[in-house]
C-alpha cells in the first residue's frame, strides 16, 4: 500500500481543504491545492461530481502524488473503489451515499471513513456505526450545497458537547466568520470557495490555521466572559447562555432567591455550592421548585 498514510484510530487535523475547480477555472487544480498545502492544510479531499470515473481516477492519482509529498492524507469523495485504486487514505460519504458498513467492507479496517451530517441525530448514528470523523454543516449557506438549509452554529455547539469522534465544521466558512464557528465549539474547519476560490490560497490557509491554533492553545480565554456563550439544556430545553456557573444561570432565570432544588447532569448541587459550580457545554440542568409540607 505504497503512499497511503494510515491514520485510522489516531486521526487529528485542523484544516480540511476540498477541491473545487469551478472556483478557479483559469488555474490548475494541483497548483491551487499545493498552495493550500503550503499554507498548512493537513487533510485534503478530492470532490468532483461532474466528471467521469476515469477522469476522477486520473485526478486522484495526481493529487495522491502531491499529498504524499507533503505527508497529508487524501480523502476521495463518494468512491471507495477510486480510493483503493490510488491508495488514498479514505473516503467521505454523504447521507444518501454508500452505507458506511458497506464502505468499510470494501476499504478494510485501516482507511478513514468520514460522513456528512446535518443533525445531531445523524451524527450519533455515524459515530455508533464507526465513522472516523464527521462533517458538521453546512454552518452557513454555501454554493457547494445549493438548496441545503444552513445548520447554523447551534449544531456545531451540539456536536462539540456530545460527539466524541473528530468533527469538522463545514459550509460557508471564511476568514471573517471562522472565529464565530470556533467560539461555538469547533476545533477543525473545512473550506472550499474561501480557499480555492481565493487569489491567495496559501495566505487564506495560514489565516484560518492561525485562528484554529489560537483556540486549540487556549487563546479563547482572551475573549471577554460577557461575550462567551454555550449551549446547555435547562429543564429539558436547549438554551444558549453566557452564564458560567450554576448561580449565574439561576440568576438569569430569576431563581436564585426561590425555594428550588438544582441538579447538574443528574446530581443535586447544594445551594451553597452554586457559585463555585461551573457549567460546561452540553450540561443538563434541572431547576425544581421545592414545596415543603407535613
């Protein structure tokens, strides 16, 4: 299996770049993708739904040679057979494509399988089925998925709170809105038009990678507390909140001076501990009115 970079079970990446030749018709695909690789793209997907399988195979071979030189995994969209033919590192499948179990039987245990998801339910199914990573999106409206409703950053927060395998936020992401997506909980970003449609793919990649790395290293702590938000479940309902402790959350709902019992993830939190009890993304909180009696 010469050329394949077997990363399964230890998958880690920050910036995922997908080909999109319609965004750079006057420039060669390999020229654009090499610029992205120089800029720090650390996983690449070949996606072209308009050409023949034979043409796709030729492009895959050329891109495999390029990504191998940079030590970067290559993913083929939709086609496990093409992935095998060029010793790519895996495939990416949509909700209406080949079932994951079938793709795994074709590819074997070591190659990567990614799944596009648009709801938390789809993410759960993909994780249980053995996906190596999932795509979460489209976060914003995008020309690569015309007609597909944007999932917004709310789904990003849901995935960050619940999904244990790597997920990558995708769809309409640019250098201008990347921070909003990272703030919602993403630590891996994917872009198409913002990178390959740019006159400077290398520079755009460096910019995005710098933003991602900043959040991964903890620079998010520099954002004022009053600007941070997280998604938590309060009495069975998902809510966005800037509260960071149980007390702040109770105060937000005007419950701090009420006779209530508070639970955090199924455990009762004594009132005297509310101030010191932190909230986390995805936490489940129950406020129950306490009624005394004899």
